[in-house]
C-alpha cells in the first residue's frame, strides 16, 4: 500500500493545536487580565481540543487500511501496547523525578490506571499525571473492539453496527458536556464515545478509499478541476485552523468541525489538489513522526514551565508574552523529538524484536 505522506503534516500541526488548547492550564490563564493577547487566546481556544477527534478518525482509517486481520487478537493488542506504552512510562518516570524538586504532585494511585491503560474507560474519577494518556487508553480499547468485531461478523452486519455506534456516540457527545473522563448515565465514558465515533468514521473512509482509489488514480483531472480541489483543500484547512485557534464561533455544534476534517482528510488522501500534493513529501513524514511524543509529553512540559517560568519568572512573562509562548512551543517540540529518538523508537524496536524472537 502506497504511503500517504501528507497526512503526517496534519498530525504534527494538530498535535501543536492540542498543546495550544492547554495553554490556559497554567501558562496564560494567570495573566489573562494583564496581557491582552493571552486573554484573546483563552477566549478563542474553546474548540482547540477537537484535533483529538481528528486523531481518532485518522487511526480508524489506517487501522482498516493497513492491519493484517489474519493475525490473532492477542498479537494485535501486543503490537498496539508496544507502540503506545513506552512513551507513557517515560512521561510518568520524568513526572516522578520532577515531583521531587518542584510543586508538581505525583498522583500515584491514579497513575496505576495509566500504567494499566485504563485511564479513560470509565473506571476512574480523575486523570493521572499524563493527562493526554486518556486518548491512548480510549484508542487502544476501541481499536481492540473494532478489530475483534471485524473478525467475527459479516461485513454487512459490521457496517450496520459501526454506523449505529457512530450516530449514537456522536449524538451523546454533542449533547453533553464535561471533561473526557466523565461518564454519561454512569456507563458511557465521554472519552470512549469520542473514540468509538472517530474510529468508526475512519473505517468508512477507509472502505470508500479502498473501493475507489484505483479509479480516482486513473482519472485525469484538468487544470480547472485541480484548481477547484486546491481551493477546497486550502479553504477547509484554513477554516479548521481559524475556528480552532483564532476565532470563537457562535455556532455551538462541534460536528461542523468533524465534517470539515472529513472533507479535508478525503481531499488529502486522493491527492488531486496542488495543496495536498505540495505536502506529499518526506519532510511531512519527518515532522509527523514526532506528533505522538509531542502530544503525550506536553502536559509535563507545561507543568514544569508553569512553576519554573510562569511563577518563578513572572516579570519576564508579563514583559515578554510572545517570547514566553514561542520558547514554550520550542521546548515542547524539542522534548517531543528527544522522546521519539531516545525512547519511543528504540523501545518499540526492542520490544518488537523481543516478541518476535
């Protein structure tokens, strides 16, 4: 299967938007009344968490595009744990170390659920120290569910079940409010319903892609059609970035952003517009490989930055607000790159070799 490279740059960009969505948790919220730009950022970030739902869709797409469903369930689960857990364990170790000489509180009991990958399945009341680990636990168990179900039932039945799950879960999500670890009606975890809906959506995109990609590749588009597709790609990309980061829309249904991403994602995977082709390169792949580490490690960086910079050097933050943000994002990216090269990639390779041998 040909690699779709331009999706990787979306992973990287959206991982940074997730970082942006958490700036108000200690980095800028204490200065909102003093620094106008911080106040503006806080007001405009109410949808900046939605890239997590985009990640669920991307994961569902590639699950059904690249997975060998002839393997048994245990092997599939092992591979996913090997992929996900080393970075989480590293983040917990670093958090414990920093808790020894900073005011960071190490949530030892909640972190047990993190290590068991049960952070966000409805069995906990709060997050552990790696707040973003909720995404991993929700994704892992959802992928396992869909993998097993896909092996057990006929395609028509699977399609019906998945379609019902998507509708039910997105409906629950948009009609409720609260943090991701909250349960609705005691049993429907908000993080899990986002995962079930997103991965299911990714499944249908994958099926449509596999059924039509060859005919799309063989279809010759004229320059006007390509320009039209390019305009759609740029518009949807700008629309998503604008309403996630730069402007608080009065329209209160986040499903509009899910639909916009599905449209953008579809245009990127067919690669017929000039914008998607421009991003179809190895540099996109290079940046995209750091997205997972950035996503998981940034809560720790944020907490350390809060105490060592925003509190201990308050005058610097007030005098140089833009520099504070720029330096913070640079450090987040550097830590993500370090974690990828020295933890995520070597640990994954080592554990895979260990299992294979």
